[in-house]
């Protein structure tokens, strides 16, 4: 289903829903890759805030995951 929402805008290279590794249930988000950046931006703009199966969806460009800080507590 995820691929179908984006396929209206452009060819979809890949689409996957992220699942919990223990239960196998959806974690409520996924990733879609599209080879055409302009079409991908249009899809993001038009689909963000839309409704899918009675649920509002948020669509945004994926960003690299922030690495946890390895800061140490200062002694004083």
C-alpha cells in the first residue's frame, strides 16, 4: 500500500514499512525511495498531512539518525 501512494507521483525504487523485530507489527513509519528528486519533493509536499486509512500521515525527507552523545560528566 505504501508504494501505491507514492507511485502516483513517480516510479518508486523501494518502499518498506518498519516493523518491530520481536512482534513483527508495524512501528508506524516507513521509507520510500524515488529516483526523481523533483517528483519526490512534490510527493512530500502533497502527501504530508494527508489521510491514509483514517489516520493523518506525516511525510518528510529522511535524515541521518543522530548519534548518541558520548559526553562525560564534568567533575567539579
